C-alpha cells in the first residue's frame, strides 16, 4: 500500500526541519546537501500529485460501432 502524498510531504518537511536544528552539530555542507536532496524529493512528490488524475475525474470517450450484414464491399465508412 502506498503512503498518502500528504503524509510523505509532512515526513519530508519534518526531516528538513530536523536537519536545520542540527546545523551547528553537522555543519553547513552536510545539512545543505541533505536538505537539497529532500527538497528535490518534495518537488517531485508535488509534481506527481499535480499530474495525477483525480479519482472522481470523468473522461470523455467516443465509441464507434458498425454492424454490416451486407456484402463486405457494401460496407464502407466515409469521412
């Protein structure tokens, strides 16, 4: 089962906040690179949520049906 996007977004945001709090201990280079990776994941997650069709979204479908009971050459579809 996949996590809800909102839960994953919250998890990534919490991780970023936690890293910011440890900046003095870990150093700027470590925190900046880790946060950059987390922000890329967060941006990708948001892009996937935007691109995903909603469950209640309806699609328009066209169905063409032709039944031909005559000789096959008599049945032609013209545009």
